[in-house]
C-alpha cells in the first residue's frame, strides 16, 4: 500500500499584491503611452532608466570583451549543444505535397515566424541558459528577427547574459525586464518593434503578462514554478536523490520537489540527507521553503504504481533513478522532459546538454510539450486542383455537403465548377453554360 512520508504544507494566502491587477495596469499604460510608460515602470520596479534600453553594437562588443575567456568558451560549448539538437529537430519537420487523387494536390509548408521575442530573466540569477534556449532555437528555426530583453542584475548590465544573447544570434538586445518588457515586445513602441511570439521563463508577473497578452502575441507556454519529480527504486543512491531534488528547489520557494520510490529506506535516507544538506546551501533561503512547503515523498509497492502515480503529477522534470531507466519511455506519458539514469540529472537539461529547458508546468504536460524549433514554425497548407473532372466531382460533393449545413453560398462555389467542368448543370441559375 502506498505511504506518504512527506506531504506539501498548505500555505495561507499572503495578502500580497494582486499580480493580475498590477500586470493589467502596466499593460494598459504601455498600450496607451508606449516608451514613456516602459521607462516609468523600469524606474519603478528595477530602478533602471538609461538613455536607451537597447544596447548598441559598440556597447555589446565592449561588454562581451570584458567577459572572461573561459566563460565565453563555456557559453559557446553549451550553445553548440543546443544548436545541434535544435537542428536535428528542424530536420525532422518536413514540407510535403501529396496527390490525393489524379489532379488534386495537397501540401504542407513549415514557415518560420518573422519576429520573436526572447525574455531572459535575471532578478535572482543571471540566467544565461535561457538565452541559449530561446534565441538559438529561434534562429535555427529561421526566425528573421529575434529581440531579446533581460533585466538589469542588481542595478547593473549582466555581462554574461549579454554575451550569451549576442553569441546566440539575437538581433536586438534590450536591458529591460518585467511586465514592461513583455508588453513592449507584444504591443510595440517607438523604440521596440512588436514581435509575433514571446518565449522564455520569468517570475509570476512576467508569466501573467504573457497570459494576458496571449492572442495579441503568441507565447511559448503558460509557465509556473519549476518542478522536479524523481522515480527511484531500491538501488537508487539517496544522497544523489537528495541533491537532485534540492537542485530544483533552489529555483524558488514555491518549486515542488517530489520523490516516488519503491523503497522505504531510500525515502527515509533521502529526507535525512536533505535535512543535513539544506542548512549549508547558499540558496537555502529559496530551497528551504520550497522543500518545507512543497516537498513530497511517496513510498509505493511497485514501479508500476510509481509510474502511474508519477503520471498524475505531469511534472515538468521527471528523473528516473532505477535499474532500467529506459523503460520509463514506454511506461510514462505525462512529463515535460525525462532524465534517464544516475548519469543524467535535471541540471544538465537546465544548463548544458542541449535539450530545451522551457517546459510545461502545473500539469500542462498532459497536453503540451516544451519549447522547441516547431514552436517558431507555422505549419500551413495549400491545395491545387488541376484536373477538370476532379474539380467537377469535388464541386458536386461540395454542393451536397454544404447544403446539409444550410451554407448555400458554399454550395454554389462547388456548383459553378461542377457545371463548368462537365458535371451537373446549375440548379439555381438561368445561365445555360459557363
């Protein structure tokens, strides 16, 4: 029988600001007042109001040149991994044309969007990895213009992030964050041209801004707090389990970290390791509340039960620490990304391995995957009928099908082709021929 050794703690409402209302106000102001509103909120929220939010090529070169060579080399290495996987994804998406019957041609094309916005957060950390995931992927997809926005980091331009955005291929880089950045990209201002899709993670305000603007602009995902779920059997190393759970808990105080295991010993020892590690973590102020309030530990009787329970979470990151981790590929259905075996960890996916780290949260993995090349493509179709007999036949079929739905105008479009190309005469016109 399943046993729960640790449950999430219900957290009372904080009585803090109404995120939705704040975001709605900022968006309305940017819509009405453009750059003036953007500058006002940048000063208010980030204490940041430079002469220009956009970095010039000379400024970018100066910033990048000051980044240590080792950091630049690592950025290039990671981006090469991301680019390699993104290119494989792009190569898997094909245009095609098929002749469904003689003279009837149907086709599909995958066209990149024209302009994308990349939001790279930086309130707590300089998240260079988000630059790789959003900009590199968009450029591999063929996006013509990528506008990147990242906030100042403690009142300063974040040099490593700027270097990552530049090396990834961003066409424009703005040191601008928060709702004001998302609204400016979505709506356009005098200094920032609007984009067609915005991708990238962010805090609750950024996520809510994307939600409210969706429809006027495309978005990657409705994002929530980072999540990790570990499935472990009797042979899993509890110390590694503990370290990996905390690696994601440090994203924020509301990040769920869940262990499902077939071993009571692994469960108990994992909890003990977490309690021992947490006090010394430099990010304990974030990881501690996350584990305290949102951590869970479940002990089940079998891996069958473990996989079934894991699927109910539809977690963003699912790490499989079992003797045969690849069986999860067949056994699980709901996850943002799988990390198979002890040699793999979620942090690799977050930072270096090459798959995209912008993934579904809050159960969205039940109906969507994460950010990938295809998100920047529009799959469009076309059709051509070159055979007169085929058009006549389709015209007659169209007439009948449309009249069932009482769409007489549609029916007549089919009728005229049927009549012109040798099918049934027009039932509704005095014209003898066409």
